[in-house]
């Protein structure tokens, strides 16, 4: 009986081990574009959405724009994870060496995740209408499997157009909005083995292309009472943004609530949001990975400060607005594990905007 018991214990241990590996390396929840302002607020934005970001969060918020909102002429945005591009450069550094050296290097980086991105989003937004052109590129690299290490890469570049409109009913107590977006994606999702890296580690080679379009529909309800509470519901990516081998951004239902009290010369917002309520996005079903909370304090014209919680991790951000020149920055953590609090990828994003 003892050999049978030992074998059973061994089988259970292997099952637990492989389950642990699969849990440890889940994917982050997909999204088309995340603005710097919402990122600083923990990603909770659908009950606010009163700027160009409404095109990606809740178009109903365009009804809150007073008159002419603004024009973004040139607004480069850059993002990098805490480890920045160190892993990428380390892997490139062993290209052309022997397989043993590559394996040794990868084993030192198992479990590390690298994210980098850049974007441009020229746009115009005003009361009840916004339009923009999106161009962005992202690169994600992660080393997996301690025994047989490999570099999982996801590189993509998007180009497309977004247009949205809104209306307000009953003195803006009910706001409705819709967005249409068309995106062309080019990229590659590939797992590099050590032998591949020895020959040539080029995550940009053998790219494929795809395109798709989808719609968003949003509603926001405002109560004209103390603290100005509001609730919002958004059905995002209707019909899915399906790029085939380059990934799917599925249709999802987002809900949120907030209060927006003004105090002295300050405009304040406290918001909470649950995205993907029906859990259509990603490979996991963790509820807390979909929870976002945030706060914003806006001083007249020049300065805005933000803080929040995204998937259980703190976020912070600020904007300095000098009329035709604006600088925005934020830090946040993205959950790359299967549940909130498992594996945080701390990221930093900044944007310099020229417009009015």
C-alpha cells in the first residue's frame, strides 16, 4: 500500500504544480486604449468621461462637455513597466551565442513581465461630439517555464479612427451616447524558444495584419441633489474587436457609480467601477481583477491630482495644463496573474500634448 500511496501523493503534487503554473501566467484583461487621466484614477472613468477619453470609456459623457472642449494636435504618449526594456535588451544581448547561455539567462528572468508602449491620439471634442485618430504600438514580453524557459512575446501596432456622439434628456439627468471605431492591427504573437533566440530574436518579424470595427453604447444618469451622484452603464466593443491571431477585445458590460461634489474652487470626483461584469474578457473569472476605484481633484485651469485603486493596486496621476501645452503622467499596476493581488506589473505613463 505504501508504494501506491506514494504514487498518489506524487500525482497530486504534479497536478498542483501544473495548476500553479497555469494560474501564475494568466493574461491581462484586453483593452483598445487607456488614457493617462483614467489610469491615474484607477481606471474608473465611465461616470466622468467629460473629455476625449469618452470615446474609449463612455460616450454619454460627451454631453457634459461645455461648449468647445479642445483640440489635441500633437500628443505623444509613452509607457513602460518597472523593469522597462531591460529584459528585452538582455535577450537581444545573448542573440548569436550558444543555447546553454540563452537558457541560463532566461531562467534568471522567469516570471518577469515587460511592457512598453507609445501612442498618438489627435482629436477634437466638444459638447455632444468627438472624433479622433488613434495610432499606437505595444510590446509585452514574459519569460515562462523554469525547466524549459521560453520568451512569450506579444507585439502589436494599431491605427484607426473613432467617432462618438451624445444627447442629454430631461435637463441632462439622462445622458445617452454611442461610439463607432475602426481599427487596423499589425503584429505578432509568438513564443521564442532558446534555439530561436540564438538564431535571431526579432519579435517584429513575420508580422500579420487584421482589421475590425465595433461600437460602444453608454448611458449616464445624474441626480441633481447634494453630492451630484451619478451611475453609468456601458456596453463596450459591441460585436467584438476580433483581430484573429492577434487577439480579441470582446464585447463587455461595464457599470459604475460616483459622486461629484464641488468644494470651494475645487471640482472633485469619487468613483467606483466594475468592468466586464459578465466576465467575457481574459481567461480568468476573478471579480476583483475587474474592480476600479478612483478620485480626482481639479484646481481651476492649471492643476489636477488623481489617485485610485486598480485591481487591488494603487494608482496616482497629475496633469499640468498650460493652455496650449499640457503634461500628464500616471503610475498604475496591471494584474498579469489570474487574480487580483497575484502578480503586479507596475507601469509608468506620460503624455505631452500640444493643442488648445
